[in-house]
C-alpha cells in the first residue's frame, strides 16, 4: 500500500505552481494574467502580438477567461462563465514540443502508460483575431485536456517563425487528476495546520451565480453598445497615433463587450457576422500597427526577415 | 534487384487524411520513378498516425542507359542555326551525324544509380504531397521558403538495400533510426532494411500495417462486446478512424449508466461516435445496451481499468448534456418551438423558415384535399407540415444537426400527437439520396413532397437555377426526390396545378401585375426541369431519351403530369421492342415521309375507297382510332398501343397493294387523307416523329 500522502493528487493551485516550475525550467518567462477581460489566453498580447515577428519568445502564464454565454448560474458541474487557461507560447516551435508537453502532464501526475493520451486533429481558428493554426486537441482517456496549436497566421499575417501554443484547460485537468465530478468540489488549496482547505466552490461559486445573472439578465445593453462604439473609435485613434499596444487593449475590450451583448441575446444572427468582422478589423489593425512599429528593429536584428 | 524502404515520420497525421495520403504517396512515387525511367513495380504503402511508409520491391541498381536522338537544322542552314544546336546539345560539330542533309545529335545517357533517383524522389514527394491542409513549423518557418507538411516532419528513414539514401529536407536528415510507440518505446530504433522494418516496429509496439490495425479493432471490439454477452453495432468508418488514431490499438469495453437509455438510441450512438469515436453495442434483445467500446493506444499497466473509467466519465458527461437537451426540449411543445422559426432566415429572397413552413403547410393541405395524395387527411397534413421544422430550434438538433426530423418525430410522439403526424415529421426530408427509401405513408408523402416543391418553386421564381456543377441549394436533389415521391406513389400530380396553387389563386378577372406575370415563368421552368430529371432517371432504366421526348406532350402542350409521362414512355419503349411496334414505326415513318413530300394537298379526295386495300385501311382506322383515343383518355397506354398494333397489317397491305401518288388526283388526295388519319391516330398515342431509327 502506497503512502496516502505521497499519492494524493495535486491541489488546483499546486497544479499551477507545478506547471510554472516545469516551464520555467525550460526557459519560459512566467508572466502574469493580462489585466483585462478576455475570452481566452490567446487574447493576451503576450500571445497575439508577440507571436508576430522574428523575435524568439518563450512564455507561460495563467489567464482567467470569460465566456459570458457559458454561464450556468453555478448549477452545471462542468460549465463556467469564468475559468482559467494555462497558456504556453514557444517561438519558434521547438522540435520536441510534443515531448515537452507530455513531460508537463507527467509532472502533474498523469502516467502515460496508465492513461490513454492521444493527439486528435483539431484545427484552431479565431475569426475575431484573424488567426488560424493546425494542431490537435489532446485527449486523456477520451477527455480533451489541452489545445495544441502551431500558429500559422495571426491578425491576418503569416507567423514567421511559427509559434507553438499550448492551452491547458486547468479546471478539467484538475477534475481529472483529483477525480471529482463537479468543478466546485475541486480542492483549490490544501489544509495547512489550522488553516482549512479551500474548494473551487468556496472561491468561485458565488461569482458564477452573480455574473451569470448579470451577463444574461442585468447588464445594460445601451451601455454595452455605447461601450463597443467607444472602444472601436478609441482603437482607431490609437492606431492612428501609432500606439498599437493601447489600440489592441481597445480591440480586446470591444471583443468582450460583443460577447456580453451576445449573452444578452440582443445580437441577431445577421448582425453577428457584422460585429465579428468589426472586432476582427480592430484586431488586425492593431497587429498591423504593431508590425509597422517594430519591423525596422526586427529587420535590423534579424537580417533577411520579411513580413 | 533491391528493395527500398521509405518512412516519413511526423507528428500525428489526422486520421481522415491517411487513406488519401497513402494514395498520393504511391502516385508521386510511381510518377517520379517512371520519369527517371524506372518501373516502381510492387509497392506496399502503410500508415499510422505518426508515419507514412512505402516499400518498393525489386528495383534495379541503376536506370537503363538510354540513347537520345535529336534532330538539328539542315546542313545547308545558316551557321547561326548550327551554332545554336551545338550550344543546346553541348556537342561539337564532329560529334554530329549528317543524315541526308540534316544534322542529328546522338546523345548517350549512361544509367543513373537508382539511389540518386530516390534522393530526388523523396525531396519531390515532400515538396509536392497534396495534403488537404499543410503547415510550416520550427526555426525554418522564419523563411517563406520553408517546407510544408501536414504536421511537423520529424524523421526520414530511406534505405535502398542496406544502404542509406542520403537526403535532407526541411531540416530533417534521412537516417536508419526511427522511433517506436510514443509511450511504450520512446527511444530510437535502428532499421536495417525494408525486410525487417515492420517486425522491428512491431517489437516496439507499433503495428505499421493499417489494415492489420483495422482488423484488430474490428475483431477486438466485436469480441469485447461478445464476451459481455453483447453484440457490437458494426461501424467500418469508426474502425478506420480508430486505426488512424492508434499505433497499438486495444479495444476496451465500458458501461454507462442504464438510466441514459431513456434518451433515443440514435442520440446515444451519435454522441458516442462523433464526439468520442466509441462503438455502441446491442443487448440480446437487439436494442441499444448501456455499453461502449473505446480503442486505447496502449497496453495499460492496469489492463485498461483507469482508461475505461476515464472514458466512461467523459461519455457520462456527454450523455448528461444529451439528456439535458432531451428533457429541456420537451418542456415546450413543438408548436412553441416552431414560433422561433420566424427568427431564422431560410433565404434572404424567400423569407424566414416560418414563411417556408406556412407555404409548405398550404401546399401539403392542398395535395391532400385534392386527393392528389390519396387517403390523406388534409388537417393532419397541415399539422405535420406546421411542426416539421420545429426541431431545428431545439437544443438537440442544434448540437447534432444530422438528427433533424428524427428528433421532431420523437418529440411529437412524446407530446401525444398522432402517429401519422410524428412519422411525417420524422421522415419528411426523405428520400435523401438515391438509395434512401421513398416514404409511402400519405401524410408523410404530402409533407415531404410539399417541402421539396416549395424549395424548387421558390428558388426558380428567384431565377436561382442550378448551373453546371453549381447547385448550392441542392435543387437537383430536391427535383429527383420530388420525382421519386411522385412516381413511386403513382401521384397524379400536375406540376402546373401545384405551381399555380403555390403562386396563389389570383382573381381570374383581375389583371396580373408585372411581378405576377414574371413569377408565372415557373409554370414552364419547373416542368422542363423535372422532365429533364425524369429523362435522366428513365435513361438509367433503359428508356431512351427520344422515347421520353415522344411521350411528353399532352393535349398539344407539355404534359405536366410526370407520372403519366413516365408510364407512357415505359409502355412505348416496351411496345417498340415488339415486332408490331417496329413495323408500325416503319409504316409511320413511310407515311410521314410521303405526307411531307406531298406538301399541301389540294382538292377533295374521292368519296369512296378506290380499292379494297384502301377500304381495309379505312375500316381498320375506324376501329383503331376511337379505341386508341379512348384508351389514351383513360391513360391505358398499353391498350392504346395494342389498338395501334391492329393497324400494322392493313398499313403494310396498303403500301404493298396501292400507289399513293396515283395519277388520278382524287385517288391521290384520298390516299393522302388516309395516311394523315393514320399518322394522326399514332400521334394521339405518342409523338412517333420524335423517335429515332
């Protein structure tokens, strides 16, 4: 019989810390989440903008992600309007990216001779970022635990060189490792001395209830529409003023406001495509402005590099 | 003679692309060798998720030496021409041959080592493999010139005999080393030659032959089910897909909570298959049981217990979603769901789905009340049509669009609607393809036909016809499905009447607006389109196009009853195959010719038959003509043709016994009159002038 303490699966936060240590040891800068509301870790400028251009870039970070339409008032064991993604960007994509990734699974306690790990085709596309890549969803015993992508384009521009992107669904992975069926039952932290353990539900259940209500029922749609327009205008002003990082913030803002409007159910099917195109224009414009602002430095440092 | 092994190892190739990749690999290899003058001979091509392999047996060591002959300028030509020829061939003048005043260059090309050809071939294959989607990767991708592959290319093994075929592509250098199973044997393994490749891989937990893996999955899944007293629901698509996802397939049986079986079996099967790539199983009663078979890619240390437990959990989450949809959808009646159809655009020019539903309901009700679909209650037809599209806005169909119709049928039954209505909702998309069953239940037929006709009428009214290979709204399929519904159910439907009804009954005394006049074009475009489809269908069953042409007129205009055109064409084709038919056709042609040459007939004919042969034909016509036309009026075409057949002997005797162009004008006119009556009688049955031969 193995020692129970030794085989106890990682808490949610220990899983994050383990991944941080793992990727830090492989040369990644460990960044912090971007301080804006985004739908996925890919929106972090450390992915979107930094995947453009020739400069090598290796980072890992946790990104809280908001998907207003996925809210279930805290009543669904799997679905959340706010959750965490663990994001790793390695540019250029190393030849052993798959092996490095599998090593990270082993580090958090998944034994590949006990569990069936599979790379199943799943091409990634983000219409709002004008981005696409090829890769897989990684399955562990039939469950998707990671999106694994080789970026080919971002903001409509070729990625040269290509970056490898790993996006771990932290709650799913943790539920798997801890063998719980309800996300709110996850052990967020362990008890230490007199201090009790904290569950995922302790931290987030009330948030899910209140934000689901706000997203679906309360948020003032006039304010959201006005906010979308304002962000759109400000993005264009920032592009014109050649401050692409600030412009990109506004693109992110517009994207999130669009998601909220969708959750409020006030965007018709026909309008939807139109709004997505407007967000895409902002994201593409910001990417282009970023390239324009950097390309002189890039070609100087990386002779031969072209767009 | 030497064997060649090529392995192109990469990160996981999508399962759906592997069969295509094998075929393209073979094609490229053969083409490249053949261009170099080598015959590729017997090839074995294998694939796993992580490798494409090719073994060519018995290649020669070198290409054959060839002697190439080039014709140059005439020896009398200006010196510039000769200089140009020498430059082109790289020869000097004394190496040329003068043959009858023309310079010839004979260039001997020595054989090329096959190994060199193979080096070039590998590079060519990697550059030109037509993957459905390909990508760049790694450091090399900083350059626009970098190679593309389906996923990063990670290794090349290229061995000719026991020698390495040197090559370097996309930063990958060919060698003897490959890798075994990702988890069982992650280290390098060295391949000696084509002959030990498959066995060395097998020792490292890789079954490189995809067909062998398919067999393991097919048999293993069946056995796993049988061992538990269950029977596998066979699914060759899943066998192939799972073989494309594994290098060491291990089928494992799992169970799910029996309570999920309250969800329709099609939903469970689809959830398991599409989302998880699992097989489903039936119990002893032949009904879906609470089991599944997943295919692992490892021999797990615990025999697969953890894997089964994990997969079971994922499936349970999926089935909970499905059951949630199933329950959620039933909280509203289909009629309430249908209200949402007003928010869905069917086509910008044809309004919302709700608009379509109302048009279909009207048409279905009309098909029933006119008795065109016999024994069909118009109220039920309307009700079924009004609810037929409601499931499009349910959660379940949103998740699994392929369940449209089927779910509506389930929900209708659960709601307690009449079976005829539920069946019609379920089956109204039928027949979907050529092999699909054609509905026969009256309410289903009415709704299915009305739905398809509405689509045709609508798009044709807006001038959106299928052209060439472009048919974005699948109108040809709608046409063929309509035809099959009409013909197999023997519906006496006039497309004219249906189109008029669909356009709306306008006040016969009012003047039509320009738009209404324009819309009426479907009264001709629809029958034309459907008759064309009919001709195509009939041709496949041995009725020739000219016979269809001969059968498509009714009361001096295009017959809009497709069932009648079909029956007549089939009967006519059969009649023409008989001796009577052939001879009657010959007699008809002769008569028509004479009439054509005679032109306008002037003067009155004789009052009485000039000879016995004339009298015999007259008598025969007097009997046959009314018999044929009576039979035609009742659409008994075989009888009508039998009546015509009675004219065969008298017309033959007539041509044998008399001269039509008699010098006596009155006799001639009389006889031309008889022939005109004869051809007229034939035309009453079918337009024989359209028949060839």
